[in-house]
C-alpha cells in the first residue's frame, strides 16, 4: 500500500513533538495510557445513551508488555477501537487547517462531549520508538486495520486482523545512544514505576506480567521465578483519597496525567463537601496562560463525574467566565448518569456546586494574595486581565466578587498593589483614588497631567491595559472613595491662589477664547491648567468618555470611529510659553495660530494620539526655528 504523507501542519507538529514539546521522554507512557483510558471511557459513555450496550467493568483493562528480545513495547486496551477512517483522521491529522490548535471532534449526535481521542500525546511515542504500529478494531465492526509509521515521513493504513474490539500499539524501541538509555523502557520494574508515578489514578486496571521469586512448595531453601499478571495501578481516584495521604507531587502528577496543561499549577484545591450538596473536587490554578486562552476556541469547564463515571468532559456551568482559567474535576453522588446537557444547565444540585466552587476559588486566591504574594503576582500576570474583564462584564454584576482580587501598579510602591492597600495609605485630606492611563509604566511616569497629584504626595495607580479604565468605571468607588483620572476635569485639589488669579484675568480669558476659535471643534475649550507644574500643555477630558477610552474604542474591530472624548486643552500659566502666547495674541495673530497648533499637536503626542496632519506639524516646527 502506498505511503501517505502527514498534512503539513501535522508533520511540523510531529517534528516539534519528537524534539521539543516534552522535556522528559518517559512521559510517552503516560500519554499512551491516557489514550487507552479515554478509549474505554468512550464505551462507558456510549453505554449511557445506548440501551443495546451493557458495560461490565471487569471486561475492561489496559495491558503493557515489554519484549527485550524483539525490543518492542506493547500497550493493549479493550476500549472502543477505531475504524479505518478514524485511524486516518486521528493519527494522520493532528492540526486543523492553518492553525496548530489541537484537533477536537468530540461531539456525538445528541450534543454530549465525548471524553477524548488520540491527540497530540500519541506522537510522544516517537520520542522512544523508531516505528509505531497500531492495530485497531472498532466497536460494532468485524474488520481490523493496521496503521504503521516510522515518523514524520508518513504512514500506511491497511487491513489487519484482531480477534477482539480495542487497540494494540506496538513500539519498536530505539537503540541506546550516548545520551539516552532506551533499554529502561523494556524493563518491567521501570515501567511499573512510571505507571505508579503518572497513571496510578486511572480508573481501569493497568496490567503487567510481573516475575517474582517465591519459595518452591515443599522446600525450605529452594526458590523459583514465577510470572503472574498483576494490576500495577491503585485505581482509587485521587479525589477519593484522604488529603493527608497525598503530597503536592501527587496533585501535580494528576494535573499532568489529565493533561490540564504543560505548566506546573500554582495552587491546588482539594474540596470534600458534605452538606446541602455532596461532592468531591480537585481544582487547579494554572501558572501559565493556555496558548488559546484569549481566543474564541478556548473552552472553559471542569470534568464532571457522577459516582466516578464521567458525565461531561467540560461542564461550563461549574465555572463563572471570570474563573474560566481554573482546571480540574468534580465528582458528585447527586447527579443522574443519564442527565442531558440541557438538563444539567437547570439542575439545582449543579447550581449549588457551582456556587460553592466559586466561593472556594475566591477564598483560595485571596489566601494566595495574602500569604504567598509572589505566587499570586505570577498568577495575576497570567490571568489578571480576565479578572478585570469579569468586573466590567455584565454591567458590573460580578464586581463585588472580584474587586479585592484586583491589583494595579503603584507609583509609590513600584509594584502591584490591591485597592485595599492603596486606601489604607491615603492621607486623611485625599478625596479620591487617583489613577493614570498609558501604554506603559515608563510612559505614565512622564505624564504632565500627573504633576499636581504627585506634587501633593498622593499615590497613583497606573493603568497599562485597555480593560483597566473600563473596569474602574464600572466599580465607580471602593470603600466610599471614588476613582479619579489625573486627566479628568476636576481633581478635587485646591489650586494655588496666585495661579487662580492669573487664570481668571481678562487677558487670559480672551487669549483662551481666541485659541479655542483657532482649534474649532478639535477641543471643547481651552483653559488655564490647575494640574501642570513644569510642563507647558496637556489634554484633559470632560464627560464619561476619557481620552484613553476613546483610543481603545476606536481601535476595536467594528468599533465606532466617531467615538470622541470631550477634550480640553490646558495651558500652564506659569510657564514661559504662556508669556509668548499673550505677546502673540496682542500683536501677531498669525504667530498665535502657529503656537496654538503646535501646542495642540504636542498635547496629542503626549497622549499617544495621532497628529492629524504630520506635514503641517513639521512645517510649523520649521517656522518656529527660522
């Protein structure tokens, strides 16, 4: 049979898998066992919705057999098996067209999620094997097919023979090299250790033929080697074990075995609830953002079990959107095995569990923030944006749940601080929680608008993400203290009496009216600044839409390009520029127009806004330089 080539994306991902995705080659066994477990899960799951199927748990197992003589390692499962088409689709294609998002086709007709499939983990076999042969017979079929590959150069699929339903994978183990000892994957004791390390919680027996010495019957000192088939995993789900028996590494191994992520989780929660609702849960707070987290392809949800039987691979109703980064599982005795997804959404017990889980996650995050600040900041850098979006979304319906988890960079502390920490340091006379927005901390530190606030010794919160100001607008206040942008019209700080007098002079009023006329509808007004100390000019805003919000909204796809903040051009009456403006206003209207345009464009640049006519701006600069 002609060899078939992997799809281009698949070939690239396969090469990456073999060379770099996994740092430890021993992981391959965990991946293949997990796939075998998934295959049995599929029959479990199918039996729930197909009355013609009965599931006898004793008939289902995974068998591992090493053969040193032929250098093969065989993994057999009694799972659902694969048809010829499934062998091609599942083992010949890894990625969807154009992207390297892992292939997901887990839907059956009634909309239930199927537990898993041969995915990217299968290809870890090529880290230890020169060639891989998969023989599979699908449930309901009398035919078997053989998939064979020696790696990235392609594969073949042809008819084969298998007496029973299920899948057999044979790995031809590589020869040893100077750097790698592949012989260890043919040693029974080593394989046993790997099963115990990574797959001890698999719900089905993992069997091996184990040789041990035992005393010959009827003798005192004579021993003989006896080979017996043994189950080498405990099969007791981790969530049903006593917490005192478990170590951090047990939870981490469970995280990896369930393929929740490639990262090391920052924190785990082991919940055993026995009250109005009875359930067990293992929840993980990841350390890194999944590659597709901020895409529409990302699916939130926890695995949902009833009495140890998987009901849904990802139950979205167990997590609010703002905690969608949480991974893990829930096992409850109070849910029906035959429950449909639609019924689940309205299930009272499920809602109680979800409410309880939300509370547990929040408490865990607050404890992490309080007791392990470095870990919390690591978490916040990965998922803080999601928390802020949660405070903003649904018209602020969840803001009270999230406000104490939020953090922002502080001008005084030079690090992330909570709103509670900020308010606790506020001087008695300070009216507002002040913040400044910009593309980066470095840029915000140079903002002219912040001069008055920092001159008073007040702390500033730096908003560097697009969602920050939107979230704060939804919060409105914290502990009765309103939020105030340094660019807002009224900062609530009394100006110097001398500055006030200069700003209120008749000459100044006429000058500002003339400048406003020159700028037409570009600004709402021109006025003397109460916030500038050393800088000559800045823009502030009036109304609900700030200048930063204008930038964000207009940058959005399909965003209204007509969203405008009500801009105010502020002039520092104590700066030498003000004297030049007054002189130009008195004797040279053309020069006043030149200065006005220059100052307006300077203010735009300071705000990170585009200059509408760069050529005219550079020409104006040249005129001043003459």
